[in-house]
């Protein structure tokens, strides 16, 4: 899951054409932390940090029961 979240964050960062260092500076994090989040290799990340990072890129995290098939709306979003 962290790998997928990291990929989405990296994709959003590249679309905005900003560096990891610029994101880190804007959010008061280290560039290393941003890189580890994007690679899905970070050992620990606080929920507040993750939420700030997602908000920075206008992304959201959704929660649903494990194993439940995606809804039609979720499938449509994935196709974009």
C-alpha cells in the first residue's frame, strides 16, 4: 500500500514539475523523507505528515473494507 501511495505522490509531483527538495521545503520535511515516501521504503510516517503531503498535491486517502471489490466510481477514477 505504501508503495502505491508513494507512486501517486511521485506522479503528482512530476506533473507539477517540482523537485523533492521543493516539496520538502514547503512542508518542513527532509528531501530524504519525501524520497522514501515516494519509493515506499519509509519505516515510519505520521498520519499528519501523510495528510499534509496528500493535501499539498490535492490527493486524498480512502478507506474501505479489505477484500471488498472496488465500486464503479473507484474503477472510473482508476481509468483516468
